[in-house]
C-alpha cells in the first residue's frame, strides 16, 4: 500500500476496534456518546480524532477526509436475546439509523467508504423474525453495497465464549477476488455439513465454512428476499491457528480491585447450584490439579416460580462478558485446588485480558466503569483477524484516494 488506509470508528467505546486494526490503519474520526468510555479512549489513543456526542447530532461536516473503512459496533441491547426485543426500533439499537443517515450522506457527497463493517450480537439475525436483519441488508443494498456476514466466536482467539455477528459490506465498485468471497457456496457433497430446508439446489457448506457460516446465519440468508440475496457474498475467512492460552492463564492470584470471598460467601454460591452444576464442582475437585472456572448467577423458573441459580463452567473458557446492570450480571471466578473451592468477582484486568487487550491498556480506576467498558466492546484479536485476512486484502487491491 502506498499509504495507510483510513477509517472512521463509530460507537467506539474504549477503541477496541482501533486496537484490532492496529498501526497499519489510520483513524480519521471516532465517536461515542458515553463520556466515561471516552476518557478511556483518550487515555489509550489520544483524543485528536474523538468526538464525544450523540450520533443523532452528527453531520458529515464533522467527518474529515475520505474513509476507506467505516467500523460500527452499534448498540446491541435491543437486539440481544436478553433484551426487551425492541430491535432496530429501540432507543439504543435504533441508533443504527442516524448512523446510516451519515453513510447515505457520504455517498451523496462522493465519499462513500469502500468497506463497512457492522458488528453486533447474533440476536440481530433473528430479531423480529429476521426482519431487522433484512432491513440492514436492504439499507446496504440501496446504497450500492454487496455484503455478507460471519459469525465469529471469540473463543477461537481468547478464553471467552463470545459469538458475534460481523456484517462486512463492499462498495459495488470494489473488486472482490474469488479467493476472498464467492457468490454461492460451493457444492461438496462429500463434506457438506449444512443444508437449507429449501429442497434440491439449496446451499451447502463445506467443512471449511462451518466455523463462521453458522446454521443461524444460513437461515437468515435463506429468508432474505431474492433481490437481496443477489447482493450477498459468502466471505472466505480462514480459521485461526489453535488458541494457545486458557482461562487459568488469565486469572490473577491477587487482583487489586476484588477480593476472594470468605468461605461462607463461596458456600452460599454453591448452595444456589443445581445438581448438574454441583457435579461440575465435584469433577473439578477430582481432576487432581488446579482448575479455574467461572460462574454467573441467573434467574430461572422452577415450578412456576423464579429462583436464583448459580451456573458454573469448567471448560477452560469464561462465559460471555456482559455489561453489568446489577450484581447478577457480573461474572465470578471459581478456583478449585487441593479439594478446596474459592470464589470472587472477576477483576477488571481479567475482563480486559478476555477481550484481548494488552497489559498496558489503561482501564478506568472505578471497577464498575472498567467492567462496563470491556463488557461492551469487541474482541481485539477478532478485529485483527478480519482486518488481516479480508479488509486489508480488499483495500490493497484497489487504488487508494487521498484521505487528507
């Protein structure tokens, strides 16, 4: 490349997309409305490109130069399975639309970005019976983008189970090599593992494709109107090498911001477990080695009544970090060693490690603010993988215009 490609980062939070894109990219503009997150963004990246304010109040006059890429991790709360189901009509996830108004205005000004990445929860595929996903695809198609999607679980990169949807769109004039995407998935009957319910001729996916082309994504694609499917691209993203770290590598012995529980507090958590989860504790004790696990408190129904349950996992992967809206949504660490069980809240630095942030990433001093920042972000190595294997190849194949 003759110069670094440039990008705008919307709903930037603490700049985790920026961290994943790395030094080979140049940020022209970043935006978030949350002033606490903006403090972290400035502490780690400086504030020259950052505009703090509601996306609804932005105009293209605030967007400098020409971006090759726009990254937007728009709010997920109304699309999440844990949310109220408002979808793209919701107050938070609905901010997609004023963001998209900016994209439409950029096209009218001759500044449409070559690439757009939209990141959200996988619930975006099924929200309102798939209609919200269709609306996003319609918006992209109307602005002359071809697009496809990937479902990537961060557990391939970090010890955290965190599947997310990445919609990747390329402007109609961007040449997309067949090595990066194909219009239709190849038929390989000897390896086929997914098949839609539309009978003969329906799409099949080879073993290489199932990592990122999940059944839910296939179903969402198959429900799109035929005209939108004509704009669809099946992105070819290679699987990463095997992850070489485990949950126990993330856990701190003596974090400064949380304390190990007293035995009675740990016993109280264990008392909230079902037989299935108690069995996990027993198995961890039998392992004969130090075992790290995690736990969430969840509300479940039993005999028509709500009860609180403590649900544990000892598969060397943490549960998905979430933005805490109360004590029950914070994740706990369980440590089993020599027949004893210890517990505590997960530390802020541990959450940062689970997001793939470097050790020198500056976190807020306030624990709740740090947890909110990390739980609301995008996993850094996932962004890097997408950038290295798709975005940079696409940008590198086209002449770059001045972003000044």
